[in-house]
C-alpha cells in the first residue's frame, strides 16, 4: 500500500474542505452586510438631515415674516387712525413702518433663497433614495446567488466528510498522526507533490535519490527544507 499516495489523497480532500469552508465564511460576511448599501443609506440619512434643517430655516423665516406683517398692519392702522396727534409719535410710527417694509423685502429675498435650496435638496434626496433602492436590489440579487452557492458548498462539505472517513480508515494510525500533526504545523498543507524534481510547497529542488524516495511510497519522504511529506507519482 502506497502510504504517500493515501496521504496525498487525504490532503486533497482536506484542502478542498478548507477551501469550501473558507468560501462559506466569506459568503456569510458578504450576506450579513454590504458596504455599498451602508454607504447609500448614510448618504440618504445625511441628506435628509440637511433637508430638515433647510425646512426648519424656511419655517423660521416664514414665521418672522408673518410677525412683521402683523406689526406693520397694526402700525399702519395706528398711523391712519387719527388718534395719534403728536408729530414726533407720527414720525416714529412712519419710521417704524419704513423699517418693517425694508425687513419684509429682505425676508422675502431670504425666503426665496431658502425655497430654491429646498427644491434642490428635495431633488437630491429623491435621487439618493433611488440610488439606495438600486443598490438594495443589487444586494438582494447577489444575496440569493450567494445563498445558493453556500448551499452547494454545504453539500460539498458533507460529501467530503464521507469521503474523508473512508479514506482515513485505510491509513495506518502512526502515519495518520504524522499527517495531522503536520497539517497543524504547516498551515493546513501536510503533503506536497514532487514537481519537476522539486517540492511543490516550498519549491526547493531535491536530489535524484530524494526524488526516488518520494516516489517509492513505501516510506514517507519528508522535504528537508519545509518539513512536509513529499509525494511523487
Ligand atoms: Zn518543501
């Protein structure tokens, strides 16, 4: 029984298992949150805050305008009522009306300015909301694709587990523990291949006799450089 080959097959199963598991992890984080969606949401939120501020400024101007209008109407009524006789008082009243008129012109200018701002902000908010909808739809589409991929991968894991059990049962205990130990020590890769007379994991070249040992299969050959089992077919 070629133990090198057996361990090489076990390694292939385990590597495939690791890849599938890693991909499932990536999918899980991808479907949990999406950067594009988060960014689009933040943009809408900040634009809505800006819109609220503009609306509130607009309402303040509106309120102030109403107050001044009421005051002006009252002052005008007083001026023309005939009740006030004192020239000084009449003069003050006239001056007050002139000042209120100026203020009202200025407030109207401000109100118009705010209205333009408001329209622009409303347009921008609508555009950003549309963008968010689009990004969300895209996210949902990719999410269903990713979930399908995850289901396939989970099936793959099940199949690989079954395959592994059967493969493992054929391997001698001491060889198996050497393999498991190396898997832990060598970042998951215990068995390398002989490729162009070199170790496929670390790339170091092997002598003719070392290559022969790697191919023989009766004994495990360990790469002198990286310490992994090297299997040659
Ligand atoms: Zn090596």
